[in-house]
């Protein structure tokens, strides 16, 4: 028992200072539980409100794509520059050192390869494994307009229910098949549907016409997919325009790890996302870092 002798009477109750209840910084997240907010605050930088996610989960349906042949050689050197890693449990357990403290977004849906109908997915990872791996969010693919649309939506809602139970956010990834329209009307539908059903944040694509209408009518944060490899300046411009038009960050893969200098590219992307650096200045930084 603590020694009670010499205990001083408390005097500083600060009765003249009302206790403040601060609102959470992230769009649409103020009513979430503490644990879920804490996980989101690790994914999204509280100072900028944005995130640079490094997506390296491509192998779950297309195998060792260019740049991901050796995660240990090509990707681990990039980890210090990412805010978040998005990957599969197989790669996390087999390659990523447990000493890495970056938040993990775990790919938990799967079921078909590029040889089959990709929309035929199910939840492929148990919530208990997400807890064991101490992840900050779980990512599930949603195929609005796809052959297995309903199945993918139900996958998402079941995952959201489990995530709420244990305080883990769900990232809904709006997949676009080759026959689906990539326009503002489609993405307003896809992102709003995911948000209405409870996803805490959403990954979608940037489009040049009407992207601000997508972010405006979606009540939770949207991070943009990097998509296929494009020239570095174009990728930086896409990221800049997305942030200026309301995106909460980027989830880039190929436009980082397939760049001529991936380490330089992810650092340039960071300046755009967190510092509102203009694309040409960020490209100058990319070239400077690439040539060092």
C-alpha cells in the first residue's frame, strides 16, 4: 500500500478552465470509437489530414508484377517514406520486419486471379488474424456494376460489422472493371454507396472531370488509387489535383515502385500530399533525389 505520510492536498483543480472535447480531425469520423480513431490517426497524418499509402498488395490476384518480384529488395527501402503499407498477410508475415512501426492496411478480400472473373471475391482473412497482426485497417474490394456486385457489397458490410466490433476501420476499394464507365457519375455512386453502408474510408480513382463532386458528396475520406504506371510528372500532377479537389491522400503502387527511382518518387509524392507542393517543384525534387 502506498505510504500516505506526507501526501499533499490537491489544490489545482483549474475550475476556471472548462474541459474541452475536441472534434476528430478526419472527415466523417467524429462519432467513431476511440480505438478506431486512434488507428485512423496513424494512417492519416493529423497535421496535414492526409496520407501516403504504399500499395503493394497486387500479388494477391496477379502474382509477382514488375517491381514486386522481391519485396525485401525493392519495397523495404521505401517503407520509411510511407505513412502506411497496404499489403497481404503473407507478405507481412514472411518479409516485413516486426520492428516496422508503420501502420498496416491489410488486404482481406480475395478469391479469383487475373485468369478468372475478378469480382468473384469473398472475405479471405479472419478478423482474428487482423487483430493478431495489429493492423490499422482492413481493405475489401467492392465491384459496383460488376458481375458479383451484391456478393462484394455483402463482403464489405460483414467486414464493417466485424471491424466495428473490434475497433478496426474498413477501407472499401472501388474496383473498376474493363467494361465499367470511369466517370464522375459512376464514382459518385460507388463511393457514396460504400460510405452509406459504413466504410470508414474509401479508395477510388481520380478523374479529370468532376472529381470534386465525388469528394464533396462522399461523407468519409477518399484516397486515390495510383492506377497504371504513367510518367512521373503526370503522377505527381494527378496526386496534386486530387488533393486540391478534396482527396484525403493517395494509395500509390506502380507509380512509385515502377518509377525509375522509387525512393525519390515516394518522397516527391509526400511533398505534394502533405505540403501542397506544386507538381513541377515536386518533379524537380524527384530529379534531384534521383541523381544523388
